[in-house]
């Protein structure tokens, strides 16, 4: 379950930011995760609370915003939202595409006191 390692990385980032911003307690962390990022949101929520224990983020709410897939067809130049990583271009049927969004994972905001 790599979600525990991801949660620990998120908490490390949150703790460092809280220290820099002199935040005594973090109440909310918002992350964006692409649907193709190979992250199970429910597992991340579970692991986040474990990783946050005994830190300034203990008890903080983790909000996960999912980012849909976006692609650009390298054959016809069309931009589209594929249903899966293996979906063909809806305009030309080609499979040569560049993924523009949907694989990312980033901390967007931290709220605290």
C-alpha cells in the first residue's frame, strides 16, 4: 500500500509549511489527485490520519479533489477527455496521444490556526 508512503510525504510537506508559516495546528489539507495517478482515495484518507498522528496535522481533514484525464492526439491535434488511458481519439480513432492531465498529485492548500 503505497498510500501510506504518500501520506507520510504529504505530512512532511504540511509540517514543514506549518513551521515556516508559524501555524500551530493544521485543520485542513487539500490535495489534487489525477484519476490515473494510481492512488486509491479511500486508502489515502485512511493512511493520512495515521501519518498525521502526533504532528501539527493530527485530526486535520484531508480533502481530495480528483483531476480527470485530458489528452492531446498526436495524429490530428484534437484535445479530448479520454475515459481511460487506452481510449482512442474520438475524432480520428488514433492511439498516439499525450496525456496533459490526470496523473498528477499535489498539495493545493493547507489551512490552520
